[in-house]
C-alpha cells in the first residue's frame, strides 16, 4: 500500500515517534471523539492506561508529556517551548481538556502504567477513559502506536488497517510491483512518487512541502552542532556534536585533513539530530524519531561531498532522494514494521539506513536495480538489530546508532553504485526476513529495556 511522503516524514516533538508522537496524536483524537458524543462539557475525569512497551519505557521516552499535550489538543508545530505546559499541570493538578475545559488531573493518579501487561495486537498500547461527575463512562477507546507516529484504534488494528488506501494512480505492495510500474510507465521511482503526491495535493504544495521537510531536517542538524550541555534523564549524557564540530572546523582551518574525515562529518550530522531528538526538540520522523538522524546526515553528505558527481542539480537531487526514500519506507510499512517495539531497532535505524541508501543511490543517478541493491545491502546488515535503550532513554545506544546507520547507508549506496545492480538477495526478501526476525526476537529486545545493554550497563 502506498504511504504518502508527508505521513512518512512528519514533524513531531522528540524523543520517540512511537512513544511520543503517536500517543500525542491518539490523545488528541480521543478528545475530538469525545466532542462527537456531544458530552464534552460533562467530562470531569480522564484516565490513561499505558501497556507493554509504552509503560516500560514511557517515562524515559516522554510519553506522559506527550499524552498531556494531546489531551490539550496541542499541535507539535504550535507548541511554544517557553510555556511550561507540563509543570503547570503538575503544580495545579488541573488540565485544560482541548485547551477549553479545566478538569482535575493528577499525573500520578490519572496515568496508570501496566508494565507487565501486553495487549495482543501490538506492544505499544494505551487506553483512554472519560467519565462524568458521577463516574459514568462517557467514552473509552484503546489505541496502538504502530511506528513513525502512526496510530490505529483497536477496531482498526484488529483488521490490520491504519487507514483506507489513498486514491493514487500507482499502488504497490512490493518492490517488484514498484519496479514493474516504473518500467511499464517509463518512470523513475521519484517520478512515480511525485505523480502520486500530485494526485493528493497541488504540485506547488508537494514541492514546497518537500523543501520544508528538508529545511526542518537541516535546521535540526544546525541546532545540534551548536548546542552544548547535558541531555535530560538520569544518565547525564553530555552532548558531543558541538565538540566534534569545533574539532573538525579547527582541523579544516589548519589544513589537518585525513582521508577518513568525511566519515567524521557524517558522524557529526547523525549525532547532531539524534541529540536534538533526545533533548525533546522538534524533529522530522525519518521514518521514526529514534532514527531521525540517519537521513538528514546522508542528505547533507550528498549536498557537501557527492552532489558534484550527480547528474542532477542539488535541489533536484534532494527531491529525488526524499521521494525515493519514502517509496522504500512504504514497502517496509506494508510488509514489515517501523516500530522498535514490534521488530527491534532493525525497524527504525535499519529502515532509515535502507531508505537513505536508496535515496542516495537515486540522487547519484542510480538505476532501478542499483537503488534496490543499495536498500537491500543496508537492511541486510542491520538484520537482528535490537532495541534495548538504557534507562528507557533514547540516548544510549540510540545516538551513536544514528551515526553508524548514516555511515552504513553511504557505504551501501557506494557499493551498489560500483556494480550494475545485479544481486542475489532481493529487497522484498530482505524485508520479509527483517519482519520474520523481529517476530522471532525476544520481547526483551523490543523497546522494553528488559534485556541487552539496558540491564547489563549500570544506569544510575
């Protein structure tokens, strides 16, 4: 099924698309559904219950904060970082439901964590319940955060439906179908995606939106390179990007250049965005928050180091990069998952790496086979990647993993471009393998902080 570029790359507040963006959207949708009952003014109590992965790592991932934003019906783009929304709720024990109706709200009592209970549909589950003054239920709904900020209500996910398919000219479920459509209609992957997007919105809006996404990504890179300090949470992790940036600039000024310095720059850009995300900054999902540093880092690599060898202008290359990457993400969302709570970090950094490799190969003039090969190489060498954040924070190993994913994506694209595109493993087969591997993976390694580094490294 075709997923729009603008649902794959969406703006949100860090540090986690599944644990922050998704719950925020679910809470907002719940409030909107209360309004539809005609009993909004009767609400006197809201209770939220978090299950499974959301409960186990929700504190470190900012889930409670996100739910409060959602119940207030705030939009990520409109949140003013100068306003202490959460501390005001903590202090006054009052929440302004939908920014309109004040109701009693004690975070310690009105948000319940059920860490040992996993709902069968998905690991990231939450239940909202609205009651009147007499304790009678006005509305109760269960939602699941299925990856990348996408949500599904219980009646939707039980049918494996997140939404109805878009009415676009080119629908595809597999890379083979995408390949055949491109050949039949004499289109590149990028051109096919653009035709689909232009069916959903005006052409001018499509291009304006693509460059806005790119601009927000690169803004996060720039902020991360300039900001110092300690990341929030008990780990007290020092931000490293600004120091790396100063070191690289000094070496450049002193003409102290080594052959592998390009890798240092890619690492820097991956770190910069991942640190901004860990600090709760405004980030673009790519395809998730936890993996949001990979694609911006590889895009900046394209702009700075490889665009001169591309057959396209920089702007053309950026459009080709993002549209191609979004098509690859559609395949993972259709046939596997981009949720760390469902398939481990292979579904987050692994998918981001695959998307970035394909996007870079396309921007460098790669053919369909080379683009597939790049995406396949990138995922093949992320298979089995676990999600085991220490202390439930999107910091260790997540920040370094973004940098490693970006470097791996560049390498995958370069390997693919050195060949004709012939390869033994298809992208479709590696996507299936990723999903099978995720299903076989122990729940301890799927964003629960119950295994791996999360239990073997002291965190306080």
